C-alpha cells in the first residue's frame, strides 16, 4: 500500500448537518428542535448540573462544606523521640533529617513536636518548635535553634 493509494474510511468525510436552511433541506421549520418546550427556545440549553428541580447532587453531599484556609502553612512533622537515633551532642539540620528518613524532602518547613522523651543533648535546627519540644530539648542540655 502506498500513500497515494490511501482513501478516507466510509463516513469519515461526511459533511455537517446544516439546519434551518429551508424545508427542502429536510431540516427546516423546527430545525431539529421539535415543537415547544425549554429545549426548543432561543438561547436554549440548561446547565449540566441542573437536575430538573430536584435538589442538586452538590447540595446533597455534605463533604465539601466548611472552610479551607488557602494561606495555611503545611509542615513536615518530627517528634522529639525520633531524634534519639542521632549521636549525642550532634547538630541536627534539615538535611540530616532527610538523610535519616525522618522527613521525605526539604520542600516543606520542619516543625519539631514534643511527643516522647529525648535521651541525650542535641543541637536541633528547624523552622518551628512546639513549646513542649523546646522545653524537652533544653531539659536534657540541648539547644533548639530556629532557622
């Protein structure tokens, strides 16, 4: 088969239906819209979400209610007890947290929370600390430094 021997498939070159071009066209008078009713009028068409007066689906579902704060800061969370895997007196930076597998990436700011106990003093550098985390780190002789 050669390129010059190709021909279009059946009905692939069908011309579009030209409605409202007189009775001789077969699509005159009512122009394929039927007689009366909402769908026969000018500017016709109803919204896809319209359900004929029935309570719309979007109002029947409770899941999308409420408020989403678009300015919320999403933190990568690390608890104090997870820091026990590091050596005593070591400096813990965000890069070391990624290498240890405690956080997945450096895209989010890091927040240290106070769940658990810390066994030895550490120098922890993060974006935020909860009050409990800060006091637990300092209670064992470590330092909590905000970046």
